[in-house]
């Protein structure tokens, strides 16, 4: 397998104990180093299960998952995998371990055995990147839901992992917080980090390189965000919603008011109408 | 019949190094059969406000009255207030605990000492209102989808027969169809006469469904008015953490560039106007 493949999944099935139906049904997938991949799909489509497979929290019940060329089935690989693939979960309360914001952020790098000055530098950077600098010495329990979510992201970033998997990291963020987080990820992506980003919000995936649509445990579609929007209302069959701005873009495009080349964004359409 | 809030202030950990002013100078009223949405950045005080509405927190300055009952820690009517104002927390499905959906929904009325026949009636009624039929009664709440779990959580608040329903970020983590269903459910409850207080980050949602919107910024009341008032005020002044929906921003930009378009969040209306204008 070439070195630049981060995830390689072959016919991966996963079934939760006691459940009749498999949550993942034969996933074949490759993600290259440096890619920013969005995983989208309705509730129960298997996105979160797949995310856990990617960090060896779950091991496929059938098929194989290679992470940076390491087979996740081999127990001796687990720690090496998890030190390379950071994970941010949906619910921030489940992943905050310390009582003070800076201690919580330092938990990951401390466990990697870094020296104190490096840890301090990484903590400062990741708190700044997530807009939490002013909360550095605050108690974690006193944070709001959205601030806790930022802290969960800060904790993962502080490990400066080559790969990060984020499971709906913006569910509780306000729109500005969402935009800020996407900007941080976009910067990290430019620096070469591989990002797997799970979301319901289709408007958040515009800056990704690639979108994977999950439906009932399968990959239903794989391509660029722009190509996904060409489906128009067709994406509703996967439980996805066309963002209002994209609906507007496609109405204007179909009426011949703007050309096909115009990007499905606010700035794209405004520029096309009033250059 | 209304919840009246006057000059509410709440400070966490007063007199300690952790002192934080969560809310101050809040004035508002919520009537039955009305839909109020509270929006604001993370940490703006939205959840703190929600917890004041059913006496989980008490104001340190100012007053809150629920149907003329003053909310005071010494009041003997707090039970009544907590029955009148149902609070659905963030991620309510994490509070599910009973073995069956029936027991989950029956928990509140049983706890209030309601007689078994009335409990049965209320459970049935609450589950019908959230769109779950009797085939769900004996199922485990833990084997439901995310959207269904949230419905059960709402039903278990409705079974206490509240007059007002306060929901803290009820759409977080729900997919598009789950969000749509939930909004339809809340609109139905309002039609039935409940006062709805929705707490969210989602201005798009707020503008689409509310009669009144309260915008909080760093614990202060920035705007309180109709969706149109709120669009006006947010176009004049950027509010920390909040962004107007892209369609509203776009109609405003086009308007400033000299196109005579309405400032609206309705993409169909905007598209129609633009198509007519360009064709002319």
C-alpha cells in the first residue's frame, strides 16, 4: 500500500452486540494523506460508527481497516494508531477530563510525553485557535455547552496529530463559532493535516475536498461538494437538506440568470449579479 | 396567563475569583400560544435564562412571575411552577433511564402523585402529541433513533401537563428531516395552546418560526422584537457570535449594490424577484 494512504477500508462490516442489523455494511474506502473529507448522512446512517472504526475504537466485525498502513485488528497497533489519529466526539461532556481549561487541553500532549515547554506552546496555540484564550484558567464545569465543545476540539488540536476525525464538532456552536472552527481546520488542512469531518450541515462542507454520503450503513455517493449540489433536491433521498443559498443558486441557474460556472455561494451569486 | 420577567440579573459564584455575570437587565414576557426564540452566542446566557423559567435558578436581582406566582426560593408554589413550565434540556435523550418508553413518560405524573388512570391517559396523550403510537409503549427508549429519543424526552415533559414548554437547543445533532419534524411538532403544540420558548443558535430557524425573538449578547438583552425587527437590528450592528442567514445577507448586499430587492430570508421570494427583474 502506498505511504500516502491514511485510511484503507476493505469490505468493512460492523454490528453492535445485541443488534440484529449491521451498522456498517461492506464499506470500501480510501483516504489519502492531506485530504479533507466530509462524511454526511442522516441520523443512524453509520457516520459515527465509521468514525470510531477510523480511530480503532471499534474493530470491524468483518473486513479490514488499515490506518497509516497498520491493521486495526492487531492489538499492538492500537496505541500507535490513536497517537496519530485524534478524535473529537459529539458530546463534549464525555471528553473533558480536567477541572481547569488549560489542564484539560494539556492532557493529550502530556500523555504523548512531550516536554513542559512544548506542552505549554501547544496549549497556547490550540486555545488561541479555538477562541478560548480568555478562559485558560477557568473551571471546565463553568463553561457553556458551546465553549465545552471548543475545548474538546482544543484538546485534540494540542496533540498536533497528522490526522483528526471530528464527529459533529459544531452541533452546539453558534454560527460565528462554526465559521471560526472551519477556518482553523482550513488552515490545518493547508499545512497538510488529514481531516475527516462529520456533519449534518451540508453548508459546512463547501470547503472540503471530498464528500462521502452515508446511507443505511453504506457509502451512497463519493465526490466533490460542487458535484453533490448538482443533484439539487435529489440529495433529500439521503436525508440531506439543500442549503437555502444553494437552492437560490440553482433556481437562478435553471432560469438562465447566472451561468453554470458561478459558485454556489453567497459571494459567487452576488458577484455574478452585480459584478 | 404569562411569564413576566423584569430586570433579571444572575451572577455565578458571586464574590469568588470565578465570578461571572451570566445575565443582566433582561425584560420580557411570554404568553401562552406564543412562540419566543432566544438566540445568542455560546456563553451568552441562554441556558441560564431557561433554568430561571422553571425555578431551577433564582434571580439575584429583578423579578420573575409565572402566571402571577413570584419565583422565590422560599415560595410554597414552586411545585406548581415546575409543573406549569416544562423544561427540555440540551441533549435530553441522555436523561432517559426507564426500561420502557411508557415508564419513561409516566415518570413525571407518577412523581406528582397523579392517580393511575390519569397517568395512563396523560402518557397516551403525550405520546400521541409527539407522534409515537402504542406500538412504542413497551419498547426500550435506548433502541430508538436520535430523533425518536428526543420525542420521548419531550413526551416525558408533556405528560406533566405544562402550559409552557422551554427547549434548550432541541435540534442540536438532529439531521434535516429530524429538525423539520421537530419544528412541525412544536408548531402543533403551540396551536394546542402551549407557550413555546425555543433556545437556539440557529437564526434561520428563529426567523422562520417565531413571533418574538430575544437576542442576547454577553448576558445582556440586545434586541427583543419581531423577526423583522431582529433582521433590521442585526443588519445595523454585528452581534458577537451570530450571523444572519446567508440569503438575508445576500439580499442586503444586492440591495446596497442598487438592486431593488426585498431584504428577506425567503430564497424562493428572492429568486422570483431577481428572475423577474433580470428578464425585464
